[in-house]
């Protein structure tokens, strides 16, 4: 039986599928319309925490007294934050920058309960991408 007593602050089919895999199904999905521009000199972990929190807070405004679940995931190469690729060329450039390097995949989750109390958790995983040829990069993007 799936738990359905929460609103997912996202329109991501991947997030919904991940939750379904552990028997959590939101009663509603509502994407947060927020500015996702990093602040000047904002560190990747601080940024991803802020994004998850701002998404949850934006959705709770329209749904007071509801449980809200929001999250954000980024890739960080050093202190550089990689946003979602805008197009194939941007994606190719980002893969090229990660080729032969380690990067971090950082996810923050924010839960707001029915009383409005917030809880935020962050997870970071280091990933190493082998040195890729131009042909491998293009194949990966395709």
C-alpha cells in the first residue's frame, strides 16, 4: 500500500518514479516556480539546500497544513555548480568538463510537516568519469 499523504513539489517523472519504488505516491504534484539562480559565491551544498527549501516553501504557500516534499539535485565540479543542460551542446560541454575528473552529485531534500516544521537533509556522492574521447562524448549525449 502506497503512502499518499503528501504533495511532491516537483513535476519530475524521475522523482515520482523513485518515490513509487519505495511505495510513496504523492496525492498531488505541484512544481515550484522559483528563481534557481545561484547567489554570488554560493557553495554547491548551500545552493542545493536553499533550492530544496525554497521549492517546499513556495508550494506550502498554496497548500497550508499539508505535508510537502521537495528536493533538488546538482552536479558540482569543484565549486562550480552544473545546472540542468539547456540543450545538447550545453550537455556536451558539461560532459567534456567532467571527462577524466571527479565530481559530486549533491541532493537535498526538504520536508515540511502539517504544522509547518521544516527538516532538510543533504547527501553527496563522489563520481569519477573516465577520460572520454570526443566520439564517446557524442555517443553518450545521443
